């Protein structure tokens, strides 16, 4: 891979969390410490939404000279796997961040259990024998208070005994729960005696068979924050109504620190879904070729597509951090990678839909090697040599038999410049029996190498080309939006969100003709195929001498063009 050295973000725009932290620091809170954490559940691969959370959390630690931990929120043993733990660590590092400490919620299972006993003995929690369905029914509705469980006033000693027996494995899954005793009439449903522990006889990827009761997310999260001495627990807005519960636990437990939860708006992007559950569904249904399919909005998919950590971080900086939910236009993400690759990608020529050109005055068998700059934005990228011969490939779309008015490319009798090389004029158009153009017979002007014409005549168009004798036919894959709908999640009741898939999200180019220098392209390298787009040699499938090219992004937004055309 071309990005194995972590680098810190270049800059971060100021946002409201900075104001909150500044106020805490000014008030002398936390002895001036700032400590955050990124707390993924290891139940899938990270996606671009997580990139935002990672940039926010690690960014704050960097800005304030604080710390940021990585914490695996592994309280759901049936959905979590070691493979996800590995991929998450890899993705965070690849983005350019290094955590200070690594924790798992399961590291704290014993302490959390002790906290639960503490709540029982202080009369703040009870073992409840209602079934799951009954618990929900008793909870009431938003506009209607709940009812108290008949087990709510069970003596603390009895609850303690039952809770210990729950831990010992005396009861089957779902038979009992431990619940906090808060307020069944609270307007906030999270405070209506929330479940703290459930019975689940399941193997855990780290603790194995040690536990058969597991803490709920709400009970684990804030206490883990406190145990890690997190000062600012940053999460997405849907947790705002969990905050009173977060604070309730801190108020009623002998925790060693007092973290503060601050919420921000989660990232949504057009033409994609951002939810591990849905992404897993795409993987399991084999709609994509895995979590790292280049069409996936996962970090591993984006990486394989050719996105860089710098572009993803710059994107997160651009979109900012706020407290209202919105959907970001996919173009913003694409522009961030265009901008980055414009600076770093080597240029090359590749013809994706070839049509043959014969230069009738170019000597048969002659090969001229023409100097071409590798990157006009970066002189240090140097030059390479590209062969030109009598027979070339050009893009079919760069020729029109009957050109519209402002068409400056090739047409009968018209002259165009071959990029880095000569000007050519189309003399004859050959066709097959069906009338398809099969070959363009042209002449070249030997006096026009490198930009000038001897008589000063203007040649407006420049097209790319590849010598037919040297062309490399390597796999080229064109990727496009995975979904055709701007808001794929927005489906009427009963309609499958997967019905919004874009049937053309992957196109294998039938007869690519690439310049021969690309034969030596190493895996994981960025190129700009001039006038076409940015491509990345697939880091997994490319082999020495046999690169596979993934299109990262087109040079311009093609979807905007389609919309305009439809207007
Ligand atoms: P998903 O629904 O995709 O599983 P999640 O929120 O359940 O997402 P977690 O593993 O719990 O995933 O997320 C870890 C952190 O990343 C959390 O703090 C969460 O708020 C944050 N996060 C997840 N999705 C987004 C998003 N789209 N935008 C910003 N932050 C996100
Ligand atoms: Mg989650």
C-alpha cells in the first residue's frame, strides 16, 4: 500500500465541541485533561460514518494535547467477531491515528457486575421476572406512562440472590433481567426502569464461556467511560435521549471519574447506506464481493477503490461537526479524492473503448519513444517514455463522423493533437458491412511534436491514444454508485431498500488498451488515466506484471451531467 505511514491531520475547523471543551477547561474540570475514545462495536467493518467519529475523537485529543482510546464495545456476544476487531484496528491506523490505550468493554465485565450489585444493595435495581414482551408492554408508550413491574419492590436481598444465581447460570436465556429502579412515568422511555443485564448463554469472542449474563449497552458504556477516565464521551445524536440515563448511573455509582456525553449529527451520504447491519446484509446476500468491495462505503472498500486517508480526513474536515442531521452530497466525498489524487497520481494513457487509427505516412515498423510528464502538478514525479507507431488506438467517443458545432476532437478532414505527440488529420473512415466505423486512416504532421505547429495554425483538441503494437490489455473495472437512488433508505413501508441498487455499479471494460508503462504498475498505486479518471491498482488482485485497475472516481461528476441532460 502506498499509505502505510500514519500522518496527523493537517488542520481542523473549529466546531461546537471545541466550545464545550474550552468551557470545561476554563471551569477547571478534569484537572485540565481532555480524553476521548472511539467505541465501535465489533459487529462489522467500519464505514465512512465511523471515519467522521474517528476524526472527531482523535482530532479533539490532538488539538488539546489529550488522549484518545480505542474501545471495543463488545457486549453483544452473538454478533461480534475477532475478524471485525482486527479490521477495525487496521482501519483506524490506516486513517492515520494511533490510540493511546486499547480497551474492550469486556475488560470491565467484573467491575460492571460489581456496580450492578451496588445498585441492588442500595435499592436502585431489582431482578425482574417479566418476559421480554411483558417488559416492553409494561413500558408503555411515548404519550402514556408505563406500569410498574410486580417485581419492582422485591427485597434487595432477594434480588441479590437471584442476580448471583443468574450469573451462575441457573436460569435459561430471557428468564429474568436486572432492571434499574428509576421512574415508570418518566416522559423519557429510557428512564422507565431500563434493563441492565440480560441472561444469554452465548460464547463471547474474548471471555468465552465465562459469562452467561451480559450488560446492556447503556449500562456498560458510561461506566467504561468513567473507568477509562474519559472526560468527553462523544457520540451521535440518537443517544441524546440516553444522556439522562448515562448521568443517572454516574450519580448512583462509586465511579472514579465523571465523563460528560456530547452528541453530534451522524454522517449520511447520498447514494449509499451507512449501517453495519445493512452493509452486512449486502455482503451476506452476495450483492457485493465482500466488506472490501470497492463499491462499499466501508473504509476497506474505499481503500481498495483508491481513496486515501488524506482525502477522507479532508472530507471530514469539510463537512464539519454540528448538531442537526443532514445528508451530505456524495460529490463532496468524490471531490475530496479528486483534489488529493490530482496532486499525487501519476498520469498515464488508457483507451477504454478503442477505435483503430492508422497513420498512413508513419513508416511501417518504426517506433518513436516520446517523453511524457508523469504529473504536471508535481515536477518531482519525473517523466516516462511512451511509444508511438503507425497503428494506434483512440477513444471511440473522440471521433464523430458528423461532429456537432463545438466538437474539437477528430472528424473527417479535421485535425487534432495526440497528447504529448503529433497532430493528426482524419483522411478516411473505414466501416464494416453494418456501417460501424472500424478504422480511421489519418496522416500525421512530423513538424508538430510537443505543442507547436510550423505555420502557427491552431489545433484545439487534444486526445489520448495508445500504440496498438504496445497496448497492455489489463483488467479495468469501472465502479459507480452502489445505489441508483439518492436516498436508498427512503423506501415506503414493505419495500426492500435493496431494490434501489444501481445495476451498473460495476462494469468490466471489454477491450482496454493501456500504455505499456502500466505493465509494471505495482499494487496499490494511483494513476490518472488522462481525460478519463483516477484509477488504483487493486492491492489484492494485482500481481507483478499483471495489474488490475479499479476506477476510483471519474474526473468530473457524471451524475450531475445525467441529471442536467434529463432536465
Ligand atoms: P452502525 O449503525 O453502522 O452499526 P453504530 O453507531 O451502531 O453504527 P458503533 O460501532 O456503535 O456503530 O459506532 C462507533 C462510533 O461511531 C459511535 O460513537 C457512533 O456514534 C459512531 N458512528 C457510527 N455511525 C456514524 C455515522 N454515520 N456518523 C458519525 N458517527 C457514527
Ligand atoms: Mg451500534
